[in-house]
């Protein structure tokens, strides 16, 4: 039976995977850039506006957890975010008028790479409609041992589940998550995962001796306008730019109710929000 076109898979499952989206040379070049960006960074001495370090290291520890906004700060990543090949794929999923939203590189270093708890990206930044996605590019081969992405397919049309407790947004789903249908997306370096903003996803800590570096680019339809949720909305909009088509004079409203996250403060990252919640629970 021929497999469904990717756009149908994306609509049905809330994600689709394109193996070999980046070729070996592109992956190697991105890894070299990452090495340059991280060289010399330690817990004690690093630019906290650009890098987040793994916790639980000594002051000289050099394991980076996340690189913030590579597509804003570094030309090689910017070029990918503007590339025709990527935007052509995105146009099939989100339409011809596209906004770039955010970018990050989650480093998941060997042995220590942090957990990412179950969450839906759209819970973080409510929009007037749900045409929003992230593209995750594996820059290393990823499997269960180094914390490949896990998703729950087919539930992205069911709305946003609760990410709050005691009136505050916690950065993760705060009710029991039915993971019986979850799948682990193992894949070779260069694979791209197109992940709908409503698809619940997570990843385990890296227990292997291999890194699992993943470059993540967020996009949305130009008529998906941010719903103001306080200072964090301004924070989330800082890197937004039109990458294809035109800005929309109209905000399109979907049929989904959008919970408004109430943040205690502007969190450093998802990892920190989730850690705080875990600590409060224990
Ligand atoms: O790095 C991962 O495994 C998942 C990342 C993620 O969900 C996020 O950063 O929002």
C-alpha cells in the first residue's frame, strides 16, 4: 500500500518525518558551528543570553543544555530557516504566508542530557488559531538511549490539556498523560520531524555515551496572531519575522479554546519551569 503524502500524515497524526532532509555535509557544517558557539563556555563563564548550561555541574563544567535562537544569531542557521526547500515544505502544511517564530538547539549531552516532560508547544504561546509547528532536525542519530523525541499521535485536534497547577503555568501537562499510544521517533542524523504545535511530546534523559543534538525551528501561519498573556508574550515574539508571502491584515480564529498561561515570572526555559514543578511535587 503506498504511504500517504506527508501533508496527510501530518494532518492525521500531528507529525511527519522526512529522513535525509539535511545531507551529511549540512549536518557536519551545523555541528562545526555548534562546536564553535560552545567553545570556552563553562558554568562560571558563559553568555547566558545565548547559552543555557546543564545543571549539576561544577563551575568548570562545559556541558551546554541549550543554544538560544541560533537562527537570529548565526548566519548558517538563519540560512536554513529562510531556505526555499524548508519553506516549500512548510507552505504545504501551514499555507503560503509564513512567520518564523523561534529557534533553539537542544544539546542533550551524553550521560547528563536533561529530560523534557510531556507538553504541547501551543500551551506556552497561545495563538488565535492552531496553525503552528516546530521542525526538529536531528543532528545526531537519535534512539531511545540518547533521548529521541516521543510523541502521542493523532490527538492534536483534541485541544490543549491542562499545563497549570495552583493557578500557574507549569510548562508540562499537569494531569495524568495516557502514553499507551506514544511512539519514540528514532532517526538518523539529518532527519526532520514536522511537529504540530498541539501534539504532546517529550524526551527521556540521555543515558548513552552519544550526544543527541537537535535543532528546532518554530513557524506559524501569518494569520495566527499571539494572544497577549503578559510579558512572556513579548518575550516569545522577539524573533518573529515574515519568511514567505505577506503579513496578514486579519487574525484568523480557530474553533479551539486557548487556555491562557499565567506565568509567575519570565522563565529561563522549559527545563527550568519543569524542574521547579518537579521539585514542588517531591
Ligand atoms: O529536545 C527535545 O527532546 C524536545 C524539545 C522540546 O519539546 C522543546 O524544547 O520544546
